[in-house]
């Protein structure tokens, strides 16, 4: 039956199809959004979008000539997954360094979460292979991958694999009413246990999702612009916590490096229009893979579920994998091999190559500048100003670089220049330290009202941090306002930090000293 279905599909292949139109519409909309709507530095994200579109055009044409077989795709994903496992185990036993200082195992990724997500995607292909080809060796091959998936502690990856396997083995699942209550209780118990494993992380993601939804409400149709997710989150945190100082979300709010929900990521940056275009692509691809009975349906489903809890589109390997699957789905009924379609296919291939090469050429200086910055380790000193200036154009959306560069300008007494760089940094992160250093610059310029504004914004962005209150106390002391100095000194003493540290104790000691001197 499967052979007949695949043959029928291949005999009725046309040129451009619905998936091609929707993918092109989405990427064109993203490009226009980045150029017209976005007010934040988004060079890296824009290049990634362009690169993915170029790759789509290239593989879309190539897959129209010959689709890879199901077995080839399954074996390939299994092999790549095994490679990730080998890297992970080498990191676990100390032979090579992981991609994160706080985690022993990350594979080739910067965090264990994406590592687990990729393993889950590979396992979904492996289980498909085991069911359709059989053989105990497949299960033996997947055993170390399952161990690595557990080691990753990625709950999103676990859930994504469970959903994918439930669809794969859906014909063997039977619903019995008498077991319904027991099943619901079991699922709830497992869900609570998984939640409690890393409760703080889960609560933090809930807080971010809440702020993302508020941001969608502020700019619903066109979004905040490409690259504007973290800036939108920071603005919503300031707005929310200044209005609700006793919010339950305060204790779980922190600095984020990634969106942790790609659907909200798309909605915040590109609005409802962008989200609908994206979902139309996803639904069309999934339906096409399902109808064709392709193995890619299960890795694709795993990817989509994992994207609810993580940030795969922020990492290029996941983006490329997504594009390959989309291009393959479009190639099932898209033929560019002959006639007018062949001419159009050649034009499409040339455009794809030009976009891809152009994106990679533009990527080179960004990668080189990032490597130079990493080699410096820290450029927050006056001697680093000239080298940093040369890197600033290529690292215009690198939050770590902008913060270090801003601090180096401050240390050299160039307060206005420092604020210009830090203001740029505010647009690409939700770290209150950007505003705190800006506040200190305004203090040095005797612009005390603006300094207070920055400190208050920093505090409302993350009210679980003491340092903004401490800076406010010192600011009031410097301006000679004894009443407000005492007010903020008491706030510092009454502040209950999440974690005690020498810095916390020192700030509280200073506040107590100020009160004793009054």
C-alpha cells in the first residue's frame, strides 16, 4: 500500500505548490518586518532567516529530482544522534569540555536542553526504523541514546518523544473507559513529578510566557520586530511589576538568553500575521508527510512539541534540520525537472545559491568578531576601547559585547558614549545591569533624575534583585536627601534575597551604617 501511494504521488508532481507559496510568504514577511518594523539590532537573526530561505530554495529544487528514501533519512538521523551521544559521554567522563560551565553534558550544543531535544528527534526516527525494519541491533543502538536523553534532564525533550511515539504506535493504543480515571491520575502524577524535578526552571518559563502574551497584546498584528523578543519581555516586566509590586512572578523572574517557546517567539517578534503564516507552513508540512507516510513526520512532530518548551530556532543546526524537512515535504509533489518547471527550477536554484552564499559571506565577519571578542575574555577596561570600536559594527546585537564595551567607555570617563552603547544593549536583552550602568553614568554626569529613572526601571524589571535598591540608596545619599536615603536604606535592610552572598551582606551592612549615622 505504501509503495502504491508513493508512486501515485510521484506521478502527479507539479511545479510550485502550496508549501512553496506559504514558505516564501513567511520569509518575505520576516524580511520586510526586519527592515520596516524592527527598531532593534537584528543582524544575526536577519542573516539566519536569509540563510534558511536560501537553503530551502536549494534543497527544494534538489529534492524535486530525487527524494531520499525513508530508510536513508532514518539511518542518517540515527547516526547523527549517535555522534551527539558519543560527544556527550566524552564530556560526561571529562575527556572533552562541555559547551556550558554549569553543565557536564551538552553535546555540540551550548546547553543540555537542545542536546536532549536533538537526541529525542533522532530517537523518533530510530523507533520508526525499529518498527518498520525490526532487528534487535536498532534497539541496542538506541539504548545509549535513551540514557543520554535521561542525562540531559530535558523535560521538553522527554515529552516531545512521548508524543511522537504515541502517534507512531497509535494503532496499538486502545482506550478503555474502565482505565480512564487511573490513566488520568497516572499522567497527572508523572506531570507533577517532572515539574518538581526542576521547579524553578518551569516557573521561570511560565513567567516568561506570561510576559510574552502581554507583549503580544501591546503589538498584536506586526509584533515588536525581528530580534525584539527580549526587549519586549523587559518592557513588559517593568510595566507589570511596577503596577503589581507583590506579584507572585517576582520570585521566578530572571535574565533570559533565549525565548523558551518558539511559537510565542514568532508571535512577539512578527505578530499574529507572522504566527499565522508560520503555522500554515507547519500544518501543511505535517499533513503532507502524514499523507505520504514519510518517516520525517515523527522527527518533525518531535521538533514541534520540543519547540513549545525550548528554543530550537535560535540554534542553526535545528533551523537547518527544520528547513530540510520542509523542503522535502514540498518536494513530494513539486517537480522542477523538465519544461517550464525545469527553467523555473534553475532560476530558483540560482537565487537560492546567491542568497545562501551572500548570507554566509555576511556571517564571516560576525563569526570572526565573535572569536576575537571571546579571545579578549573581557573588554571592560579603557585599554580595550579601540579594539572594541572595530568590533562594534559586526557585534551590534551581541549583548555580552555591548555590555563590556559600555563598561569600558564608562571606565574611561566617556559617559555619554557609554550610554549610547548600553542603550543599544537594552534592545537585545532583559538584563537590568544595562540600566544600572547607565544610571551610574547619569550620576557621574550629575543627571540625577535620569539616574533614578534607570535604577527604578532596573528594579521593576527584576524586583528580586537588591542591587538597584542599593544604588538608589547611594544616589539619595549623594544628593543629600536624608529622608529618601533612610527610606531606601530600610528597603535594603528589609529585602529578602533568594540567595545570600557576601555582596548582599555588604550592601545590607552599608545600609545599616547609613541609618546609624543619621
